[in-house]
């Protein structure tokens, strides 16, 4: 805890914490996409997978607590770094300010919308809110029935798109700002960053698309 507080006090330390918590959330998101793909193997596979996660409640709640802590650290770090950058920027660098603000604002607005999506998603598929046919434990039916209205599937498609953009910007920005990749190496790795971010977004989007197309019913 002491080490964490010491890291938090310096800008580089806070950047490292934002990047590390982002990476943790990234890894979890990849596991979530893999879990979602069990939906394509039918109700028994999807419901069985969800049930297997609940069989070890201790581990499930430890992962949930870790995720929540990482999310809080990530958002608090981003907000605090943005405030520090605004305070430190010389007034005469108006153009640089405008350019960096557009990228940073896109990332912040996108991040806030993504957070709003996650809250809606948890209420919808775990809480059963705004979901007339919800039955706890029937994950396959809850997903397929819940995403059948086009407007709901559109929200999930938008969530997948937002996540893809956020992953891309986040991975790119943290590798650059922490100096993990020197300029030339970063440019060479950009297509790989685009590819993995797009693969995760497509993995998430595949579910609402399959429900809308009638492949999952
Ligand atoms: C777009 C397609 C998505 C589908 C079809 C989907 C589906 C699901 C399902 C079926 C569950 C588990 C419900 C249960 O266990 O009863 C779940 C949980 C969850 N999802 Fe998603 N999800 C999607 C996107 C996302 C995205 C983009 C995020 C975050 C960036 C996300 C974050 C979560 C979280 C935090 C949980 C709770 C996990 C837990 O139980 O601890 N989901 N999702």
C-alpha cells in the first residue's frame, strides 16, 4: 500500500499505474470475449460455463474485487493526470494544447460512454433490469432474448466499438508515454495494436450481430 501511494505521488508513477490497471482490464476483457464465444456452442455450453464460474464464489469475488479496484485506479489516475497536464501547460502553446485536447477528450468522452455501457450491461444481464424475460442462471436465453430488440443489440454494438477504440488508444498511448516502444518501433507495431483491438471489438460485436441475423436464437 505504501509503494502504491509513493507511485501515485509522481506523474510517471501515476502513468505506470494507469497503464498497469489498463493492462489488467485488457486481459480480463480478452477472457470475457473467450467466454462469450461459448454462446455459439449452444445453451448447455454457455450456461455450463457461467455455472462453472459460480462454483468457486471465493475466486469469482476476488476477481470482481480486483477488477473494480483496477477500474477505480484507472479512472482516478486518468482524471488526476489530465488535471496535472492542464495545470502545467504553458499558455502560449495554444495550438499544441488544441491538438492534444482533441485526442485526450475523445479518449475521456469514449471512456465515460464505455463506463455508462458497462453499468447498463451489468444491470441488464446480471441484474435483469429492462429485461422482461430474465431468468437468473439462464445465460444463453438471457443474452439471446435480451439482445433481440434492435435498439438493445445496437447498444451492445456501440459498446463493442467504443471498447475497440478505447483499447487501441489506451495500448498505444501507454506504450508511448511510458517509453516502452521507441518512436520507430512504435510505428512498426501500430498495425498489430490495431489488429488485436479490432479482434476484441469484433469478438464482442459477433454476439449482437449473430442475434440480429438469427444465427443465435
Ligand atoms: C458486446 C457484447 C457483450 C456480451 C454479449 C456480454 C455478455 C455478458 C454475459 C453473458 C455476462 C455474464 C452474465 C452472468 O454471468 O450471468 C457478462 C458479464 C460482464 N460483462 Fe459483458 N458482455 C458484452 C460486452 C462487455 C463489455 C464490452 C464489457 C466491458 C468493457 C463487459 C463487462 C462485463 C462485466 C464487468 C461483467 C461482470 C462479470 C462478473 O460477473 O464478474 N461486457 N457479460
